[in-house]
């Protein structure tokens, strides 16, 4: 669907403002500071839907497996709190936002939230002195920190090379800013990707000479949110009500369609805060599914927002874990990249 023509002049104004900001940083009129510790920035040019959170989790897990002691810093989108802090087990999803709390619980690693990312790093290093590398979530536009390694993500189904600046498109800054990345990862690659991969390489190379890697989304077996066992007959005989509040639920739903007998879909906006009325709609839709066995299924990010609802505790609610999957060559290249840049900047 093409954007309305009247949006293009607004995109031009937005683009000039974004260009001016980057120009000031490029010329050191506004300075970028070293954090004093290796920083891996994982971000994108678009406003969402590139699989950034799974890639942050994957990066932290790879760093841990290599013997490093990583921590995560993030702004904490749609959180109730204003000040910066390090997440503790007692914090609620309203205080932290959904993605930071999910990362904290999934990774069991320090996660600091705050608008001032340098202050978040200082806070992490003070409270966790063994930390030797920071993974900065959604930090591509945060230029006050000079990262050791910038990894730019772009989704295969909506690459930045085909997109326009806000508000006519989804780009937060010009395609040309891809030049700042030391690696570009194309996420959400489909199974039959060989021709598409060559096409994407050709397009991305117009904006970046850095290595281009490719990853798909790998979904694991459903995990119970509470204590409900998965139906004994297996997923191919199960009917599912799949609901989520993520930027792009198409791959989640596609995977559900491959795994389960029948799928009913409910989609909510990204970072959606579920209300009692939402739960009534979800339960009503679930009750309307006539075939048995049946389950409710959501994403890992949504799961952290649903655990305290008593209305769901007696229902068969599951979430679907997800992680990026690389081929062997790209996995080795990814590992080499993060290892090289971390060691170089220690």
C-alpha cells in the first residue's frame, strides 16, 4: 500500500532534521563519548518489526557462551517509571516495559533502563563490576555513545532499501545512515531464501560495504505460562487461538499455521497493555473454538504482561519462544565479529 502523497513533504522536513542531527554528530559539533567499556549496539533504521529483541537476547547468550560477562541497557519503551534503574525481580512490567523485563527473566543478566544510556552503563559497572561488555538495545539512533560495534537489523519482508522516511514510511533516518554499521543482519528470512538473499545483498551494498548476514526466526515448542500440560495428542491435532501485541506478527502466525491444526488470530498493537476488556475478548474467542483439544498461544514478549491475570490462570495458556537462526557460516562470522570488537575495545 503506497503512502498518501501529502505525507512526502512531511517526510522531507523530517529527513532534513534527521540529516542535520547526524551531520552535527559526524562533524563532532555534538560529541559522541566512549563508554569506557565495549558496547555492542543493536538497532535498526525503521520504527520496529525487525526482530531486534530476539537478536539482543541471542547476542547476550553468545557472549556468555564465549566467557564474557554482558549486561543490557535499554530505554524501556512504554514504562510507567521515569527514572533510570537496574531491573530487580520485584519490578513489574508496568515499571519496566515488556521487552526489558522479558530480557531480564530470559537471560538472567543485568538489564538497566534509562533515557541516559551513559548513566545506565555507569550504574551497571558500579553494581556489577565483572561486566565486560554492554549490549545496547535499540541504540542505532543514540549517538551520544560511540559504540565498539554497530549491528544494523533489517527485515527481509520490509528491508530499509525499499522504505521511506517517516511519516510516509517507517524509517527514522536516511538509508544512507546504514554506512555507520559494521555489520548488517537481514532478519526473518523465509525458508526458500536463496534468490531473495542475492536480491537483498545487491540492494544493501548500495548503502553499506559491511558484511551482510542472514537469519531466520526459529520457534521452539510451546511453553506453559502457568502449570497446564500440553495436550497429549501433539500440536498437529491442536486448535489454537494465537494472540499477540508485536510490531509484525506475520511470522508468529505463519509458524502457528505450520505447527497446529487450526489457528484463530487476534492481533494487537506493538507493546499493547492488555486490559480486562481485552481478556474478555480473548476468552470469548477461545470459547468460540469448537474443536478440542485447544490452547491459547502468545509470544514471549506478551507473556510477561499476562502472568498476573487471574482470569487466565485456569486456562491452557502457552507462549512460543523464539530466537534468530543463522547458517553455520554466518553464525561463525557473527561470533568472530562480536569477539573481535569486544577484545579490541577492552
